[in-house]
């Protein structure tokens, strides 16, 4: 595609503006590690929430969502549960508050508040640092694969997608590494505004160019229904035959079973708390526990309408106008290319530049957040602790530059090896994060769980997830989750029961500060005996109710823009009604009762 001069000017202006803003803000970021990684806990919660939403509005994930919406229709609204997207509800309701009460800089450092100090606690911190770096490298590879595929469609030079990805990575890496958390947050707020304008415009264009009858003619029976049974029962034969092959390759023919597995894995994973990435970093960067909860709630509120306006708009344009071309390509068609193909064919001059700039912004947000979040684990928990505990503040920032560059290089190498976005996404969310769940769930909810149990549970989960693609190459990562969970849980329980419990003073301090609910009976009694005025957290029942209502609220926000674009007015009315009722409930039962 040959972009117009106007489009190229818009894209170039955006990229130069982002770089300029990043370098301008960098003076604030280079003061010390707290300023570099957490912006000194001075950024407003709403800016962190928009930044977090922008980081999740990534180009690679959007390409995947468009391909899923194309194939599965309204039922694709359930598929982000594989991440799981509803972990934001758990964070909003109670986990952000628990985490922020620790007043630490990293997830590894947080473990000191739970397990104290000593050899076992150091092993825990080491394994969390390793997990943080490996998961960040996986995200970098995921972003690399997506941005290369996207850029190759639009830019006029005859070079490979990987070359495009390298150039864009270089530009983004410069402002992220130089500017730290300040740069990431403020550029992401700008990026989110651009992305929202472009996304809503795409939805409006689709509504003007495509009629409901055209969508109905281009899709199989059941495509526009969010409900599902045990089997998927979407037959594309005669419309686009290769879609049936994709459904088979995705492993989603037994759709009900897959959704049940996503819910099972997602619930355990969400209760474990955020993995050590940009999500956790933004929680720790808020001013207070109450603001951390509000920040997590804002993510769902602002993200879904613009993102799914774009997803639905590009999907229906591709269905109606590209269906015959896709059918003619047969099994050779790459469904991950639907997003760039639709932009190429249907978005007008000027808006194309804005949309590409917005999608580049989305990519840069995700990439920036991943690159900025992980180095702090190495610098703070390895380099500072074991090598140079008394170095000056700027030395630690410079070491973080080196770690960031190294991570990016390894992530690029991994992206060059792996074949598709879906391969990387399934591995990260289905396998790698699956090995994280058991140990991190128990650390919140079981007083007897100790540092050795955490270490061996994480080791078992991490090793299994790394070798899973080799040992179980024909098994969907999601279906392998019970195996991962069982092995990791075995490591947790064995490591805990074969070693002494943690010091009671450490456990009492943790319980007194965080006040988690769960199996804390002996510790709770000791704390209350020492302080009769101590108030335990009795909100578990309310939290469960808020989570159930919050998940319904989140699903209504996902399907509302899709129903709007396809002009299913009954669906719009139903989704809007559910959204209003659930928001009212959450206002009364969650927001009004938030405490630090």
C-alpha cells in the first residue's frame, strides 16, 4: 500500500512528538529508581488507569481480537478470558488494595513482607525476578511479531516484516529507556486519546458502509449470538471454507469446554494477583491503596468501548467486502492479516494516517510498559542487593538501561523464531502464566504457606511451562493447565509441609498490614490477642458478590460496541441495561465502601 503524503505526515508527526515528549520528561525520571520506575508515586490514579488501559490496547492483541471476532462473532467476547481479562475485576475489588498496602517497589520486594528475610525468602525473590524477565521477553516477542506483520502491509518499501519491526522497536526503545515511568505514562495517555478517536471513527465508517442484512448474508447461523453450547456449531462451509479449518486448528470446536477451562484457570490466576509486569507496576505507583483500586476499575471502564468499536468495525468490513477474496485464497490466508487488510481497503486518506499512528501508539504502549516494568526486578532485587548496595542513584538507572536493551535483544530473537501471534499468545497466557497461579494464590490465602513452598511451587510451574511446548506439542496450552497446576501445587504443598513455618512475628506483621481473608485463623487470633481493637477484614462475601457483578459489567462493556456496530438494537439495549444496573450496584457495594 502506498500511503498518501497526508498519512505519512500524520504518522511522522506522531512518532517525532512521542520521542520529543519522552526525552523532555526524562529529566524527571533519572533522579533515582523510585522516580524512574514508579514516578515517585506522584502520578494521579486516573492517569495511571488510562496508561494501563493504553498498555492493554496493543496492536498485536487487537489483530488477534479482529481475527477471533471474524471467525467466532459475538462468541469471541468470551475468548479474552484466556488472558484472563476479568483479572482486572479481582484487582479492582480487593487485590490492588492488598498489594498497594505493602509500600514496595517490586513484586519480589513484596515477598519480604510475606516471608521475611533469610535464605528461603531470597530464593523466592530470585524466582520472581526470573519469571518477570522471562514473561517480559515473551511480551516483547509477541509485540515484535505483530508490529512487523502490521507495518509490512502499509509502508511502501519492499522489506521484510522483521526489518520494519526492528526499526519501530529502535524508536520506541529510545524513549522508553530514557524516560522511565514518567515517559511511559504521559505518552500512553496521549496515545490512548489518539487511539480512541481513530477506533470510534472506524466503527462509524463500518456502520455507514455495511448493513445488517449484508452481515447476515456473510456469516453463518449463530455468528451474531453471544450464547453457546457444549459445541461451537458455526459452519462456514460455502461462505469461507478455510474458517472451519481455523476453528479446528484453534481447538475451539468444543467451545463450552474451552470456556469452562478459561473460567477455571482465569479465576485461580486472578486470585493469585497480578504477574510482575506493567499491571503490578502501576498499582505500586499509585498514591494510596484506595487509589490503586480506583485505577484498576477505570481500566475496564475506558478500554472496551473504543477497542471493540474498532474490532467490530474492521471485522464487518472484512466479512462483507473481503469474504470472496479470502475464500479464493483458501488455506493460505493468514487471518491475523484481517486488521491491516481492512484498514488498507476501507479507511479514507487522512484517517488512515491517524489510525496507523494510533495503532503504532497502541504497540508502543504495550512494548513500553513491558520494557519499563521488568528491569526494576533485576536492578533492585539482584544488582543492588548482591553486587552494589551502596552505588549512587544514577548508577542503578544506567544499569536498568543495559538490562532493558538486553531484554529487547532477546525478545527480538525469540520473535524471529516463533511463527505467529497466536503461538506466542497461547504460550504466554496458557502455559507460562498457568505455572504462576498456585504459589501466588496460596501466598495470600494460607498462613502456613512458607517461602520454600513458594520457591518450589514456582520452580515446578516455570519449568513445566518452559518445556510444555516440547513435551506436549499437540496439546492446547489451556488444556494442559490442570497438569501445570497439579505439578506446581505439589511443589507448593511439599515444600511447605517439609519445612518449618515462617516466623510468627513476620506473619502477624503481614496480616496486620494487609488484612487478607482466607485461612489465617491462628495468625488472626494472635493479632487480635495482642490488639483487641484490631478489626479483621470481613468483606470476603461482599468481595465475591462484587466480582460476580463486575464480570457481568465487563462483558456488557465488551459486547455493547459490537452490537452497536452490527446494529442489533435489542442487543444494544440489553447490554446497556446490564451495564447501568451493574455500575449502580458496584457504586453502592464497592466504590462507596473503599478504604485504604
